[in-house]
C-alpha cells in the first residue's frame, strides 16, 4: 500500500492496475474501509490519497464524497465507487481488470 506523499501520482498510475483510495483521516467510513483494503493489498497496487493533503487531485478526479475508490488500468479510470464497499464487490472489480 502506498500513501501518496509527493506529486508523482500520474507516474504511479501510468502502468498496471491500481486501486486509488481517496480518503481523509476524519472520515468514519474511510476508517472502516482500511481493514478491507488491507486484505486486498496482495491482489492490486493500492494508492491512498488524503484529500486534505491533495486537494488538487481530489478536484481533478471529481471527488465529492469519500471514501472514493477509483480502479485504474494503465492510467485510465475503469471503475469508480463511493462509500463503504464490501470486500467481495471490490474483488469482483479487481478480477475484471
């Protein structure tokens, strides 16, 4: 799991499959997603983006509610989810990528 610290986001997502988690420390549902994402860490590259620290990315990707999950393949968003999502549903999307 990668916590985005620098502005290398575009480079990180340019190749391969990624699950980008837009979250905030104060967000209750985001905290609930944490353990679920931990269980998927071996299935897909997970990048966590704190919307308070990276407001520009949140704006660019149209984040209006969190947690917001973006499934990205080779730099292109393939699937999007908002709110708490069960592990099984996330696994189905990962399998489709």
